[in-house]
């Protein structure tokens, strides 16, 4: 009885392991056409940021059209990020019941519907649709890395880089194209935002064969004990959350900040798009360079300082040098995000621990990250300008460095892992 109560009270969730270790499942994996799976993974990953980055360039039009205050606009940028964290723990539960491939197919449909709802049902719809989109992205984002590790075990590192690049590319496409699309549709921000339903539907079509051949045979689960009590796990989680908070401030507010400084919506969207495109390079280079040394502390400090330089440059420096600061910002944020993912792997002894640490870091980290965009909207509402945002950037950046110095040490989280 005592053991049963202890198990029920155990906080660590049951997660499906990322790696298929069952002979029957491995046989199933071998029957899947790798090129089709790879194409599907890339297309799905491309859809994990447009719903977030497409809103920022037209946030002013949406706020004006719906009569939103700056605080309400801040909530609009906060809700999807908050849902990334709140719904991430559902991913392993759904995968265990239905299989990862089928869950991804179904959630892609929810994502497409969320984009439609956000674009067509007025003020209520824009908030409900944002919740649907954020929840969908949070669930899929937990499942995709596990599929990469399971189905491409010999190329997991390379494929993770491709997956990260697809995320950045999707964000850049939406940031740069939403305003031109809105203009093409005669100023309709609803159609400009609704357009991003199409890539989600395309990803569904390409992913459909994977859902039909889904690897639902793998039912093994592992319990990892002690993760929520481990200081190193919390340092990894808080670094993930604080650097993500800066990233989603950029996604949600950078175009509005630049419009406030005198840029047109099209120019502001292009600056955000260009900055995100630069992340493609640093998201690949930073982890490789960071793993060359004895630990990752120096790399964490460098990429965060570069990020802060880019943020302060975009906020305060003369507009004549804006593109240079946008490049600096992209280099920094590509590195901070990639290192956050890398730390999850490096601080884990095995794939079972990595799966649990990933869920913790994303669930708690993204919930924490959502406070950044909301704080920006609140401060802007209170001050009527953008100058005070430097304090938010500084607090988040210094916090990320402090916890990153702990997370970057060459240690493993002290937990136990057992099959159940």
C-alpha cells in the first residue's frame, strides 16, 4: 500500500522512450521510406513557428481592427507561448495511447483549425485560435525530436540540426511574408494570417503515410525518479525558459518596436525575417563549437551577450545600422536556442532521462517564457513607449547567464531510471 501511494505521488511522468528498442518496432521502422519520413519531418517542423511569428508584423493592424489595448495585444502574444508549456506534458500521454505519428497528424489538423479560427471569428476567435495553435505546437514539438532519435539513430545529430533549421525557416517565412500577403489581399490581416493554414494542410498530406504505418507497437515506458528535485535539471530548465522568453519577445514584439521607431510594417517584418534567417547558421555552429571544450559555460555567456547586444542595438541604436544589429541578434539567438536543446542531451545519462528532462525543460521553460511577451505589453501600456524595455532584456539576459553557468557544467542530472 505504501509503495502504491508513493508511486501515485511521484511527480515524474511516464514518457515513451525516444529510441525504439523492440525488435518488432525496429522491423517496422525499416519498412518506412526514409526520404518520405524526412520530407514529412521537415514540413511538420516548418509549421511549428509561422502561427507565432506571423502575428507580430500585423499586430498593430489586428489591435486596431479589434480595438485591443497594448495589454490585450501582449496577452495575444503571450497565450501561444504559455500553451507551449502547458500542453507539452500531454504529448507523451497521447503518444502512448495513439502513437506519435497519428497524434502528429491529428494535431496538425487542430493547428490548421486554430489558424482559421484566429482569422475568422473576431476578438474571441483571435484568442481562442491562438490557444489552439500554441497547444498544437507544444505537443508536436515534444514528439518530433523523439521520432528523429528513434528512426535516424545514426544521424540524430545531423537531423536535429535540419529540424532546427526548418523551425527557423518557417519562422522567417511567416515574419517576412505576412505583411505582403495582407497587402495582396487588399489589407485583410485575417487573410494574411489565415494563409498559414495551407502549409499545415500540406504537411498533413505528406505525413499521412507515416500515420498509417505508425509505430504504435512500442509500449515500453520508463519512470525517471528524482528529476524534479535535481538542481542541475532546474538550471537547464530555467536557462531554457529565460532564453526562450527573449526569443518570443522578439517574435511577438520586435516588428511593433521597429514600427514605433519609424519603420513601415513591411520593413519591420523583413528585419525580423532576416534576423531569424541568420539563426540558421548559428543554430548549427554553436553546439558544435560548444562541445569542443570541457563544458558549455563560455559558449552560453558568449551567445547570450551577443543576443543582448543585438536587442539593445535594435531598441536604441540609430536606424542606419539596424540591419547589422538584426544580424547580431540572429546570431545570438540561434546559438542560445540550439545550446538549450544541446544541454538537455549533454546533461542526461541516457535517452530515457533525456526524454524526461526535455519534457520538464519545455513544459516549465515555455510557461516561464510566456511571461516575457506579456511583460513587454504591460510595460508599453504603462509607459506609452518602448524605451523601458531595456530593463526587461537585461533582467532576462542576466538571469539566463546565471542559470546557464550552472547548466553548462560537465555534469549529469542525478536521477534513477527504471522500466515499468
